[in-house]
């Protein structure tokens, strides 16, 4: 009788272990299936067949465990195998999910831009409500007509108020009219505020906002449907240095076209100085102005302006807010760049000798902002910005970045906006890993001559520094881009 009870006890224990293993098998199958699907869909670890090897190994574990459970043998071994597989696959899935969340986060605002328009009166004005305003002054002929019209329609619908609108030549002209008491109220696009600040550093204390309206507009770039697995494509990298949401429209201080050829493993970074005098697309109406002003009409205006200038198609864009992006430098333990001329930065008063310099986040910000103490001015600043961006990317794709994985993911979401899909990004990383980091990166910048007598479409009342592009420099840059795209 004791043997029977003992046998019955072992039988019940065996059934429990078998049931436990069957439950584990279901969990492992679900997590492994989701992991394999995510790896293959997003091209994660798609180099040297690693993602396929992982898929095969997980498949073997599931089939072998199913066989052992069916035969009711190797119960302890099966439980251990399934537990280890569940832990590993769950950890891997967490990592892939974090990548997917990052991609979703930086792409979440990629298809729209935000404009904020406000109604302003003098700071000492008794007017405090939009219903008290009888007339507004605004520049309706400089590419901002649609936004101003949308503001007036919103006021009419939400406040049941009709306001007369008078035109002026620019936002600076409107500001001058307001502070000189020539008008009671003006419309001001927040994107133009730093232009007014350059005209009057004390402007904020002289006016007050009584009404604001945020406008969202679709971003329309020529991204092609077949570019996910394309071997050759162009990425526009826009560097801004402002506060607020990354989706907010802003002038672009950095304008780099990254031409990538995955077959030849070549990358060409082409810098167009912010002051380059070019025809501004979209809201700029094809009128001539400095390139940085294209950004005030949205990132797609910058993309289309550069497409027209170089005669290429730009497939993707990346906007970096340097103020927040460079905070990642400290998490990465700093970066090293090669400095080819000695200078001291206005930001932070940092001294940078010739040679390899190690930068923390504040030093990096001073390094990318400085232009006045550089021999080549804005051209040399563009080269320094390229160096810092490249150094940060190299650190982000290194194994040392894994220590601060969560912080880096969070930081990137706050400082980067892009329409670059995760599979395409993973293709670049996979090529880098497979080639052992042998991408050849070259840089170029178009040159020109500085002038102060060229008219600005966005700021017609101001005398601004412009860089008139040298035709031979532009032709040389175009040829270099084509050579990389054609694999030469």
C-alpha cells in the first residue's frame, strides 16, 4: 500500500511538472513568435543571418520541448530549458520593444509641423481681451498669409469677433508700428521672435500677448515607398537650437545632406551654410533669402529648397535640437573630435586647441555654436557641427551606450524628430556591424562670398548678411553627391 501511495504521489508530481512545462511552452512560443516577427519586420540584427539564426534556435527549442512534453520525458531538463529561453527571449523582446518605442516616439510628430501665432499689444496697453481689439497689423505677403488667415478664422468662430486686418511688409515692421503706437495690436508668428530679438534685444518687455493659437500643418516630403531597403538615399539633417517641442517650426542653423551608399559603404556629408542665398520653396514662394529662413515655413520647405538647389531627391529628414541632443554627450562619457583650428567659444568661453579634443555636453554646445572666431565663419562652424554629430552617432552605436540605454532612449525622443523608419535605420546599423565599422565618411561645404546688400523675402526691412554661392563650388558639390550615389 505504501508503494502504491508513493507511486501515486510521483505520478501526481509528474503531471504537475508536465502541466507546468506545457504552460511554459505556451509562454515561450508566444514571446518567441513575437520576438522573431519583430526582428524580421524591423531588420533588427539582420547581418550575417543573425536574426535567422535566432529564429531557428528558438524554433528548435519550441519543437524539442514539445516533443519532450508529449513523450513525458526529461521533465526537469525541459523546465530548465524553457525557463532560460523565456528569460532570454523576454529580455531580447524588451530591447526590441524599446527600439520600436523610440522609433515611434521620434516619428510621432514627423508628419506635421506646429506654428504658434499670437496677438500682441503694447505692454502698457489697457487691452487684455481679444474682443477689445478692433484692428490688427500683420505681414500677409511674405508667405505667412495662410497662417494669419487661419488665426482670424479661429477668432471669428471661437470668440464671435470680426477683426479688420491691415498688411505691412514684415513682422519687424509690424513690431515697430506697435511700439511707436501706430497700431493697437499686431499678429506675431513665434518663429519670427528671434528675428525681432536681433532687431531689439529688449522687445519682450515692450509687448504682451493677449491671445494665441497653435496651427498644425501636414509635412509633405518626397519620401519614396521603396526606400526602406534602398542602397542609396539622401537624408536632410537639420540642426535647431531652441526651446519647446521638437515639432515646433524654427529656423535651421545646421543644414546637412547625408548621402548614403550602402553598397560602397560611403557617406557624404554636404553642408550648406545657413546664410546661403537661395530660392526658398513652399511658403517662400521661390523668392531669394538666406537658407535658415526656409525653416520658418516648415521642415518640408527646407527639404524642397535643398532638393531644388542640388537637383536631387531627399528621402528622409532628421531634426536635431542641439540644446537637448548634446545632453546625451555626458551619458556617453563625452566625445572626441579632431579640431583643425584653435579658437575660444563665446558660449562658455571654452578654449579648443588644435588636435583631438574631448568634449562634455556644454563644451560640445560651445564647439557647435561658435562661428565668429573661426577663419571660415559659418562654413567652419558647419564642419564642426558635422564632427560632433558624427562623434555622437558613433558613441550611440557602440556597446558602451548600453549602460545608459533607458536614459538615451528618453533623451533621443525629446531631441530628435524624423521620418526615418526603424527598418531603414536598422539597415544602416546592420551594414555598419557587418562591415566592422568601415563606412567611409567624407565632408564638403559649399563656399560663397558675403554680402550685405541682398534683399530678404522674410525680412525685407533689414540689412542682413548673406552668402552668395560660388557657382563652381555648387557644381563641385553636386558632382560629389552624384558620384557617391552612382557608386563612383
